[in-house]
C-alpha cells in the first residue's frame, strides 16, 4: 500500500477501514487456517463451499470462489473503463 501520512485524518480513516477486519492466523495442528465467523460471513465462505486464496501485498485473502468471481468481474468492468495514459 502506498504510504499514507498518519497526520491526515482521511489517511487514518482509510487505514482503519482497510485493516480493521484483518486478523493474524496460524495453521492449526491439522494444517488449517482458522477464519473468524465475521470474516467467513463477509467473504461468503460456507463449510461445504469452494474457496479462492489470493495474494495481496504481504498478506493473503480467502474468499468464497463465487464471491471472488464477482469481485474479479467488478474489477474487470472498472479496469475496462480506465482510459489509457499515453506518454
């Protein structure tokens, strides 16, 4: 993430919004990653569903595959509407 100045209120609020839901996790004895209930709900992960693990900087995100496809489709739409900068 771009370094945001901690002296600016909007930068602090953005950091809080982005990182407030993050948790540090360690593998359990069976090699699984425990995911808190609130994050399973947010990412739409259910016990019998398929998940997608993706890297973002020095962290990973785990989403239901259905939700991840929606996120990707939304991003593709947004990227398609960005004008190319020509030098």
